[in-house]
């Protein structure tokens, strides 16, 4: 499996919901969490789109909203 990056920030309630999706499919520990507030470039790129998950092997991103089924389908694509 390629590396997955979860772009988030503190106080983001949608990020909390997305993190629960990852926990529900047992991927929470396999994902690298990155707080976009630490990078101006990431804020510009994802500030209005978080939570976002990136597959580093393909550079594909999945933006909220997603559920367990759509996340798994995205991983398979």
C-alpha cells in the first residue's frame, strides 16, 4: 500500500468525522497526519477543502465528504 497523508487542522469538525471513517476501516494508524496550519502553501492548497487524503504513490486526493465505502473504492482505483 502506498503512503496516505491526511491533511487536517485543529478545530476542524469535518476532519474529526473523516478521522472516524479511517478508524472504522482500521486505517487510522496507517495514515500520516499533517496539520495544514504549519504550512502556508498547504493552507492555500487545502484550506477550504479539508479534510483531504492524498495517496502519495499516485498524487490522487480524496476530499470530504466520504464514507467508508467511498474511501475503500478510492483506494482500489
